């Protein structure tokens, strides 16, 4: 593990802030899942929200916890994959993750501006874009200040989001009028939309639990803090998705009108305009929380890859005061701003290809490093012996295959193109890679 000029001014985050940063990246709130209801159906949506974690985020979390205790290094799963399978696959894990973040970074900024239209309906396209890039600039500055400040902001944002969501759930219990599981599926809906597009949205909701491994060196005692944070965040995320959804369907109804932003409408139906306005603001804040943590977790990837010689050395420079990789953060933010005119939409179905590929490499690294590096100190080990390891590796791979095969044509073409671009970029990276960085994978 290299230090590359790190200094003592690096401000590290404790368990408390790590929990909120992790939750704000992986979940942020229930906002964004509404399209699952009209794509797959109320019953299938609720089933997905309960079942998918056992095939996706729970096994990924267990594997990530083990590898974080064994190799708590900057770059996380990128360097785990490189240590397990060599330079080529390690590069792909890093590149696929970083390129996927471009879609999310720009889209979260746009979502913030979209929700703001609720308060300023006459907003022009240039005002919309200016608001998006202003948010990116603000959160970039916060991230340059370090993970501790990011954690403080994430904590404040999530506490604000919890209040209207909990209020809606409580009031919904007194206005229960509908069976939230009916209908199970959308009538006359194409099968690939019910089980493919809906599943891709579900996997997106429960993705990212390995991402905080990229900032392991910025966390106090990561071998102890990371597994504990996962133990808190995973069940909290399930509750944050399932409870508002079942409450909204059971009390507000109108399942056929659910769309991005409908939680505000559901809150208005349940509690009145004051709750709807409060929920709309919370949804806007949720976009801020997601973008804030996305910048933190994904911008350490180009830093780590630059340390290994695959990207320009300038990206390894740290801020003189805060010791953060400020140029890697800024470079990523510039790309987010250039893409800030996009929205999530079908891009999530392309994103899930890149996310699935990274996740599969992560869980396979758990298996490989158990065999090739049994000497690594592991304060946490996936329970259940070989069966537990089979579950951690097999469940996410199975779910990824099901989701990708069930996608539509746009997702398949776009996803394959995004995946194939990785090996092409690797070839160019080898041509320009610096000789002094042609070393063995870091462990």
C-alpha cells in the first residue's frame, strides 16, 4: 500500500459519519423507485424490495466486509480485483465503475433541478442547467474538504429526509383504503418490462454497498467500522424503500399514476398540501445527498488508477490543506457537469450493466483471494464456510444474469457497448502507461 505523499492533515470519518455517508450513497431515501410500480406492478414491486437484498446487496455487503478487513486500501474493490485477477481485470473494475459514475453524477444534479421546477414552473432550460452545475460545484467543494465534512453534510441531509417520510408513513396507517399488493403485475405489460426493466431498477436501488471501500484509508479503523456500518445500513435501506412504498400504495392508491416524484403526490393525498410540499423538498434534498456521496465514492477511483499508472499522474495530487485527491475530484465533477442535461430514464438500464460487471468482479475476488492469499488478516470472514462463500459469489452472479437477459434492446446494445469500451481503453492505457508504475498489484 503506497502513501504517495499523504500527510497527517487527512481528516478521517468515524463509524457514525460512515453510516450516513454509506446510506446516502446506497439509498438516500425512497425517491426514484416510483417507476417500478407502473413498470412491474405494485405486488411485484413490493416483492422485489423485500427479496432482492438477499440476492444482491446482502451477499455483496458480506463479501465487501471481508475484503475491507483484509485489504483496507484506497481504491477498494478496484485493487481487490487487481490483486485477485491481475492488471487487466483490475483496470476493468475501476474503469467500468468510474464511467458508470458519469451517468449518475450528471443525472442526480438534473433530478435536483427537476424537483426544483415544482417551486419555479417557469424555469428555462439554461436556468435548469445552471442550477445543476451550481449544485455540482458546491458539492465538489465540500468533497475537497474531506470525508468528515461530507459525512456531516450527509448526516444533516438524511435526518431532514427522514422527518417527512416518517410522517407520511404514520399518517398512512390512519388512511389505509387499498390492498397495496393489487394488482401483482401491470395488466397487458410486456414481460421484459415487468421482470427485466423493473428488476434493473431494483438492482440499481440496492447497488453500491461495495463503493465505500474506495475510501477505506479515509475511515478510522476501517477493518472494524466497515462491517458494522454495513450491518446498520442494509436493513435501514430495505426499510427506507419498503415502508414508504407500502404505505403510499395502501393509503394514497392510484398505482397507475406512480412516476418519478409521485411520493410528493402520495404525501399530499395522505396529509394535505403541506406534507406534499415538504416531501417534494425532501426529494430534492435526496438528490443532493446522492450526488454528495457519489462524488466521494467514485472520485477515488481515478486517483487509485493514476497511482498505478493507468491515468495521468496529475490525478494523484492531494490538496495541501485537506490531503484529498482534489484534482481527481474536480476532473470527475467537470464530466458530471458536461452530462448534466441527461436524466436517469433508460440510462439506468445501461448503468446496471456496468454496475453488475463491477459487482461480479468484487464477489469473485472474495473467492479468489481466499485461495491465493489465505495469509491476509481477516477480522471479518463471511460466515457459513464454503456454503456461505458460495452464496456470496453465486447469488449476485445469478441475479445479474437474470437482470441483463431480461433487459430491453436499448439496454442490451448500450450496455454491451459500455462493457466493450473497457478493454479498448485498457489497450490505450498500456501504450502510455509509465514504466515506473509497472508493478505488481498492491496488497
